C-alpha cells in the first residue's frame, strides 16, 4: 500500500483549495500529497457566489460581478449599492480547470481517480480504500458529506438550503445587469422561507433560482413552476430559452461536525461544517478556513482541535432555532434586517468580522421577540 503524508478525499472546492494551498507553501514541499476523487472529469455542476472588498485572488476566473443588490418582500423593494464590496460569481468549470492546472504544477501532489468506500483509523495512520486500491495517510482530509448523522440527532435543528436554477435568455431586455437580486421574498411563502435569487449576466440573460430554507425538499416541478411564474409575473418575460439548469442542497445546522474528526482525520468543506449555518454561503468561508488550516498544520497539532465554537456559532444557532420552529419567519427576519441596516454592515457580520457592538446593532435590527424566546429556550438546552 502506498503511503502519503496527506490524503485529500474529494476534488471539489475544499479539496482543490487545500491541495493548492499545501502546494504553494514551501513548508510542505517535501510532503507527499494524494488528492482522490471519484470523477476526474467533473462537469460544470455549480456556481459559487460571494461578496468581497476590492480585488481578490479569484478575480481572474470570475464569471460576473455586481455592484448593487436588491432585497424585496411583499411590502417593499430596495436596491442598494454595496461598495466597497462587490458581489462575485465563479462557475465551476473555470474553477476546476484553473485549480487542477495549479495543482498539476506541484511535483509532490498526486491526483488520482478513485471512489472511496472505506476510511479506517489505525494508531497513527488512516487507511483509505477505494474500489480498486488502498492507501495509507498520516493525515487525511475528507470532504465527503453524509447527511445521516445530522438527521439522527435532535440537539441541533437541521434545515436545508435547496434550490433549482435556470440559466435563461429572454427575447427582450428585462434585467439590470449591474444588480443581483439577493433575496426577493415577494413570492408566495407557503409556510416556508422562500425567495427568488436572480443573477443577470446581461439585460437578456440571467440565472434565476428558486430557493428555500426549510426542512424538506420539494418535487422538481414545484421549483420549476415557481420560476416560470416569477419570469412571467415579476419580470414580464414570457418568451425565453433555458440554456442550462442547476440544483443544489446545502445543510444549515450548528451540529457539532467535530465529533467525526480525530487527531489524524479532519472533515473539510460542507462535510466539516464549513458552510455558514445561517446563510449556506460556503465558498469564501472554505477559502478562509483553508488559510487558517495551513499554519495550524505546521504546528502538528491534533486535527480535532482545529474547530472552535464562537459567538457567531451561537447567533447562527438562534436563527436556525427560530426557522426550525416557525419556518415562515425568514421573510420577516431578513426583511427587517435589510430594511434597517446597510448591506455593508450585514456582510461584515456574516463574514464574522464585526465587533460585539456591531453584532448587537445587527441583532437589534431583527424581530426582538423571536430572538429573545430562542435565547431563553436555548440556554436551558446547551
């Protein structure tokens, strides 16, 4: 069996970002690194969006940026500038191609195809078995996500951010190409938190996505009927071509993913709880976690000491408690938040870069009764 210093399972965003970060740091130049994925020819299967101040290292592969966002509900519609932030979008095909090329330039990284069927810890090494080969890793980073442990526990609520999106081309100009529709809650909520998310690439082309924060998925037809209705009723777009489709499902939970880690095994990306529990945003959070992981690895500390709870984890937990008990409250909470605070302050809070006083300002902009009740309930559960 071949032995590696580090084995990374999964060549999605978290696996590729980690492999490239290890390859770029001379400290790890003598370390042998294996990157395993069940499909070396990944499709253009998703988009990642994030806000960022000024220029960033992903700018060369951006598909589109926006300098305004729109948030709306059934009573108001607000178009807001977000400077000094930009809202940025990456398509998977550009990311995969660019980062595979970067990784292939590092002589100490081996990229192999293999469907992992077993991970077993033995003393100071981890056995990683695929359908056809078995490898030994001194440290292993696993990005394979399993919903079952979340659903089998009751301490932490579990919601899903689930969506279907259409890349469409209309037969007439209907979009503001400089404005991303961040959350449009004006659509029927049907007892859930439901909104439309629109990313225009031009006046005639856009990604239009029907998104829910809820416990259960919907039949495909229900997402697609909602998109059709929104195009017709809200955008006056009756004639259009569907260029592509995408769908996704991101867990929203403050579940303790660290219980599945050990001194030599760390779950990364969505599998490690790196998605922001209250919003589902994952890409830049994974990038930041990866940056923090590199100096941590240099200290050779047990991998299960990397995860730390903080006050932002508790804020997210309170929001999820509210939405789990009364799923339709999302429109009220996010609507009041964007009505009463600037997107710049909200972005800083969601990036977990705000001060405690700034946190309080954000919390005070939300419905107070719901959060006070959630706080009281939660302090008797933790």
